[in-house]
């Protein structure tokens, strides 16, 4: 058991180091984590001890236990709020309104001066900020919530530490601001009309499915943790508060029973029997909570009620769930069936996943599920929702182990992040899934994706990474020849090979034919078209992808790139601004915006945007962007000084050659730029193809040596004519 008296003294400077170390160490297990801690200990024993406290301060769920409450909320003793209207936190977030308080802290609406948008600020109470168990809980909420990018999940951008208005140290989360009311508040006014209830239910199902696909169990899903945000298309339902969430793989030290400890994680009225008994926790507990919400939506009451949390728990354990039809005349039988299926006492008899609940609501799924019949769900009814979702949400095939599926889903999360460390973690996870199940086609496709990203972003040996990605993609297609993901991934792997990239188009077209709504396929084909010099076709593909996934960072980034290539600089800036709005706490949007400002001649804005990027990224990428703006502004000497420093690094620790070549090109040294591009080609750097038609290289477009270089890359020099005209 933890000694909760142990405290950590946190300053903004120490927080930056501790947060980075925590995020790295959290992804390591057993001996690897111990080795990591030992390495930290060698350089800073004090910081290592605080890292240990933070990592181990919450190894048992019991340190997070709060007294079980009827409504799930916590009350604060009377106290002065830590922030007031007009206060500015971290020189960036201006407090506009106090929104509420809970057991761990307070929530405010704030104006972000950087992104020019409203955000939510969730503070950690000062008395908890020095206790490792509460720091870990806050960090866990950030880490798990950031795994999921979905319109029905509240986005958490970052955790920061800063000095408060009174000089006190504050730790807080920055998250999406949701301007609406909780579902709990709406239900207090009475049952929702049928159309509104089904719309809310479907959105909660979609968000919960995304969480489960990311390997996350919410554990405290309830009406109070769902926000209804008005929009032109009706209310958007958003699942919030991942403070009690956890990874799907259970630990040996699973939580204790309510009756053993007197406290437990969760909210009594929504908890499944296995939670109340302290048994192993699976996604089935979220399905049970979903059932309670379905019950509430149409009855405005809960299925198990009582004067105290313990009374509610005893009723849940000793009774079957009542039918909502007892309280609602002429209730849709599908709604009743879905609700009762979710509220089954035996977790094995509940629907296998949220999408299965949706199928029951639509009348295309079985109304009761047993372990042996779960796979029958997707054989029900020819067509409709079940058929449309079959590719993406097909239940685990017979014989595939839960462990293999877990490794696959963790790999899916890592591969989305795109840093070198995360991609290597993805490779490990996919590899473990394949070791357990060598015929796991989607795991092979994921493995190909990770290796391809390492090759494309020059995060390792490009030749080795290309070879590995191609092999994994070919294996995925062999196992699943009609999979849009597998076929598209093979096309993508071919498209980033300098020696073979022109053969990719047929695979990319085939992937879109297999699944026209798969946004990733549109991204890959759009990128191929762009590097082929067909920017307008590329833009059409990317816009089609954004119709399916409007919040995709990759699609928006590629779209901005194509607008730059076609000299539509104002449109490039508009897309860059959207990237910043979508993810204001990553460097990507600010760097894309830097390029747009550069070509619009807004150099001061470009340098300011680059400065913002340095808050989230340092290294050659940011410095090359800065140098290009300086060169474009006329500060050639300063730009070349940066270029020469980067060139020394590039010689010994290779990074994307086009980053360096762009600086020389913008500074007027076309000869040196071309020499560097040729070195990149000799290294078979995939990113070269994506950058060779960049506006920075337009001074070379009439150079016979450059034109011949294009031919060695299998690129038709005729495309240069169109770009000359667009400039």
C-alpha cells in the first residue's frame, strides 16, 4: 500500500522533465522500466525518486478510491477558488468563467490566446498536487483520453504546470471546451423524445466503440459524464472524464470488493455486478453502464434506485434489471431488448461491443447474447447497418486470442502518434500480435504502416524500413486480398519507394474501390497524386477523405501541402489554421502555418508560428522551417548559418535531406540544394518524392541538371510546366 504522506514538490520547470519521463516510463514494462529508471537515477537521483513515486503511487486502484456516491459527484469543502475571471495562466489561458468543481479540482472556461479559441481548464487541487497518486491519475486521464480522436469523445490536449495568480504552483489539463449541458441535467427534465433519444444513444455508442478500439475501458460512464453540445445538425453527445479509465488488459491486483473496503471506483447506479464484487474488469462494465443510460433516456429514472450507494449496490446484486417497458407505454421493443441485454448480470451475456448494441436497437441483431452465439450477430439480416459496418467492426474471429487482439489495438494507438518512439512501440505490439496469431492480416497491415512511417519520415534506416514495410504489406494482402486497408497499405508502401513508386497507383485505386468511404485510402492516393504533379486531382481525393473524417490531422496536413504546391497559399493558411484548432498542443499545425505565412510574405507571422512550434518540438524540422522564412525575408546570412549547423548534423545523424536542401534553395544556392537532394536520393529517402515539387525548389525548375534528376526519380519533367504557370 502506498504511503500517501509522501509528497512531490513540483515546479513548472521540474514538471516539464517529470512529465516527459513519466510518459516514456509508462509505456515500459517490468525490467525495461527498471532499466529506464536506473538511467535517470545516474543523472538525477532526486528526479528518479520522484518519478518512482509518480509511477508507483497508484499501482493499486485503492489509492484512487473515492467514497461511492449516488450521483457520482464529489463535494468540495467551502474554499476560495484558485482562479478568478480575468486571471491568465501560463501567459496564455485567460480565465473567462468558473464551470464547476469535483473531488480533485475545478473546471474553468478559458480563452487560449495562441489558438484564439475557447478551451476547458481542469485544475488539480493544491493539496493533491504534491501527492503522487493524484498526479498519476491526472496524467493517466490525459494519456488515455489522448489515445482517442473521435467527435463523441472530449479531446484532452495537454497537461501543464504553471505558477498561479498568487504564486502557487498549479497543475492542470487543457481540454476541449464543450458549451452545453450534461445528459444528466437534460434527463432531470423528463424522458427524451424518441428521435432525440436514439440520436444521443447512437453517438454514445460510437464514442464508446472508439474508446474500446483504442484499448480503453471508461469505468465511469454515466449521464453526468456525457455532454450535449448544440449544433446545426442537432445535439452532439460527447463522453467526458477519463479519470477512472484504464487499459483493457486486467492486472493481477484488480480492485477489491465494495464489501471488503467500503470504497470503490465508480458510481453505484451505473456499476455492473462484477465491479461491485471487485472482479476482473472488462469492456462489459461499460456496456452495462450504457444500458443504464438507455434506461434513463426513455424513463428519466434509473433501473436500480435507493437511498444510499450501498442500497443501490445491494439491489443490483440481488435483482434482475426491470424492463423500461414497465415505465413507458408502447416502448419500442428493440429499445427494450437492447437495454435489457446490456443490463444482464452475467457479463458474458451482454452484447460483445457497443456496435452490437446499436444493431439490436436497429432490429438487426439478436436480442439476447450468449458466449457461443456472439458470432451470429453479423449473420443477422442481409444489409442495413450490420452489413455496412461488418468490415470495420467484425467480432474477433473464432480462435483469435484476446491477447493478440490487445497487442493489435495497442499497436493501432501507437502507430497513430507517428513519433520514432511510438512507431517502434507499434512495431513491438504488432509483432507480438503476429507471434501469437501469424494469420492476423490487420496486424500485418499495421506493422507495414509503422515501418513505412519510419521510412517516410527518415526516423531510421530507410532502406531496411522500406523492405520491412513492403514484406508486411504483401503478407497482409496474401491473407486478406479484398481488404481495403491491406491493399491500400501495399500501394502506399510501393508509393514511397523511389525505385518503384510509379507502380503504386493501381493498388491505391483498388483500395478506394473496395471501400470508398475509407479516408486513409483517400489520403494515400492523394499523396501519390501530389508527388506525381497532379495537385488538383490530389486535392479532390483529400477533400473526399475529409468528408469522411473532417478531424483527420494527416488529411488536413496533406491538403495544406497540396495547396502550397499549387500556389493557393491563402487556402493553405486556412487549412493550417484548422490544424491548429484541431490540435493546438502539437507542433504540426504551427509548422504548416509557418509555410503558408512564408509564401504569403507574412514573415513576422511565420517566425511567430515557428516559435510556437518550438514549445512542442525541437530539432532539424523546426530549425529548417525557421531558416526558410529568414531566407525568404532576405536574412540570407542568418539562414545559411542555421543551414551550415544543420548540415553538420545531417552528415552524421541523417534526417530528411529535403529539409536542408530547401534552406539553400530559399537562400539562392541552387547548386548546393541539388547536391543535397541527390544525396537524399542515394539514401532512397521516401520523403524526397513528397518534397521535390515544393515551391522552394521552383528556381531549379528550368535547370537541365534538375530536370535530369527528376527523370532518375521516374518523374515526368512535363509536370514542371504546370507549376511554373501556377506560380
